[in-house]
């Protein structure tokens, strides 16, 4: 199991926005429990289509044209400081020149 935490989102059952406890599992599944109605759901992530990508921080599907993740606010597009090629925030090294991203 991966790190867990509390996120702010709308519950699919009670439709109220508030804190939701999320357990992230290694197979890409996430179990979330609403702190208002206490119902839980297990979500299996969708695969992105051509004009979509996944956030390197929270793995939610985002549009490739987005600069920031709509779920966690993570900066989605960065450039390598050495060669200026686009790199994802989840990349540790540039795939073009091998420069360390962070």
C-alpha cells in the first residue's frame, strides 16, 4: 500500500464537498471514505486518451493543454534547465539530455 491522506473532493454518494480519506493501493486503485456520510468507494483509474495525460503528483487524468492539475494544483509542464525540452513533474531526469530535473 502507498501513502494515504485526506483530500478535499465531492462525494459521489452524498454529493457534499468535504474531506475524504483516501488510501492509495499499489495496483492503481484508490479506496476513499467520505467523512460526511461514511460511505466508501474503490476507484480504478481510467487510462488517458490522446489529448490527456496523468498528473505526476496525484495520478488524476488531466488535459495535455493544462498547466496545473485541477485536483492537486501541481505544475504539470516544466522545461529542462539544460536543454529546454518539456519534462513532466514526475520525471527525475530529462529523457533528452539526462539532466536531473530536481
